[in-house]
């Protein structure tokens, strides 16, 4: 079958909902509709920005609020999500058509102008390496649901626009009032995030009524909340002092990468390739309880020799604890390293100017493909590198020898959940449901 005419895949929520509303419900089983999920997370809650490549909360929750044009199935094959079909090659370029009747959680109708807005915004954020190679794109003047990519192939468009970092948002999107076509509608405050079922969800509304997300001061508080049943998910464990009765362990896979970056203030120790040598000198086993897993094979490394230094890190308790584990290994009495939790605005400014010695960074991989991994590293250093990438070596370590960042490892979403919660293993929050125990 020609890929352009491949039938549109139906999201699992939509399929289950259709079965539940039909005579097949009895055969399907007992998937309930309703209930809430409470999360106590060791991360700040600055809002939800699906295009932010360095925000843990975006990695955890953005997919529940907004969808990309295309998505990848379990075998990494693309299928239409908000698009009506896979991209079509024509004599005028590659044509993409949106599904009809798309509306956001707050009732905004989406058309091709919103897609243009979203892709330009994603280009300015984390997805420059995905968007720039597509060349010019524009809405069709006669059809509000059609978008044209004049210089890109259907395959290029599909690959770039199946990333969660190229999600489609309504024009005028605000991170403090997030809106999209996902399973939930979000309400943001400093004390909590509320996600409520979105009846307009493009791929079917959530089974849950909603999620309540609160920030924890540290990992201990997050674990304690789960242990005493004040939360339904335990981050990295089943309890602080003892395991919660009936807790079910889960591993929902990778939700981000951890990079160690060297800046201009490190002088000679900020040269390309040094950061990866420092990472190679770390033992990751002590960091495994924090969800850190190696990506690259072991190699001979180096210890920090650049004098007393600061290791900057975002003020997320989980990341701060990992930073302390790194500093304890890298530093020596002669060359101590001090962990400095830093506000996001200052961290971004220091990163842009290179005004730091060491920095621990969380980044969201652009795509699971080899090219996506390479673009993620290039984008983390400078989006302009990702826009016009050099011929990248096949081996990530060879690429890292040319960059002032080292790949510490992947951060996995692991822990435990309440026994009546189902579906967290894939961390597709719209598919999660609860049963009576």
C-alpha cells in the first residue's frame, strides 16, 4: 500500500472509548471512566511548554496537553495524529492536510495558520534542527486546513513533525494557560497543576477525570507523599521509610537526557571533548537509584583539574541531587566543585553567554532515531549547529569529542504506583485508568 494512502491509525483512547460505547464493552472488560491521579513531583512547576526542550515538567506532561501532526507507533513507524493523512508529494511541493473539526481544550478551532505559528515557535525553541531543513512552509490560500512545504519531501516532513517538540498549539499560546488538543486541559498555578479531561481531545479524551500535580521540596518528600497515600506515584521508589502496601513498580522508559556542559569560565577545561572525558570518569552505579542509566559504553575518563569550580543546575530537587552525586565524584580537595542551584532565567542567560565552569543540563531527545540523537546534542550546544549540521559521525562518542558537552546518561521514569492505577508503564497519561481495589 502506498504510504500516503495508508489508513489513519486510531489512538488507543479513541478505540477503547468506541468499544466501551458499543456492545463490545462487555467483551472488552472493565476499563472504568473517572477518578483522579495525584502526583507529588520533585520538579518546579513553571507552566507547560510543549516546545521547551530542557524542562522536565514538559517532558512529563506536555504530551497530555498537545499533539503533533504525526506520531510514532511502537515500531517507530509514523501515522497521522492531527493530520488527515501522511504527507502527499505533488508538483507544488509536499501537501499536509489537517483533520476537520479540530478544537483545543478551550474551544479554539485549529487551522493551517496555527500549524505555521506552532512550527515557527518550535523552531525558535528546541526544534530548530528539525524545522530548518524543511525549508519554507505556508498555509494554502484557498483551503484553511492545508499546509504546503515547497522544498521538503514527505519523508522529511513526517520525520520532523512526529516529534513531541513540534506539537501543534493555537496562536497566542501561553505556558501559564496551556491549550491544545491533548487528552487533558491544564490549569497552572505556583502551587499545583490541574489537568482535567478534555472533551475536545483529538485522539479521545482521558479515562481519568483529571490529574493533580504538586511540587515536592525534595525526593524524600515525594516518596513520603506516596508512602502515606497522599500521592498515587512514588518517584524512584515505593516509599521513604517503608514500601507502601501493594505498591506496583514501573519503568516508563526514558524521558530525558542528562548532559554535563563546560563553559568559557573553565578556560582550557572548557575545550571540546573535555566534558565527555569528565563524564567517562564518573561511576554511574551510585546514580542508578536516581534513575540515571548509561547511554554510551564505558571508556577511560578524567578527573576535574580546573581548580575550584561551580556546577550550575536548575532548581529541580531531582536534578540538584544528581548534581551533588556528580560533584562528589568529580571534585577533589585541591579542586572542589560546589553545586549551585540556579533559577531558569539566569541559567538560560549563563548558558547563552557561556559564563560558567560546569553545568548539569536536562534535555529532551528530539527523536529516537540516530539522526534525532545527533540533532539533540547539536541543538544543546547551539541551535545553529543543528540547523546546518555537519556530517555527523555514526558514533555519538565521536560527535561528543567535537562538542563542549558530555552525555552523562538517560534519565528514566521509574518508581512505583498505587495498586489500583493501570497504564502508567507507557506514561501515556490519557490511557491511564483506575479500578477499585
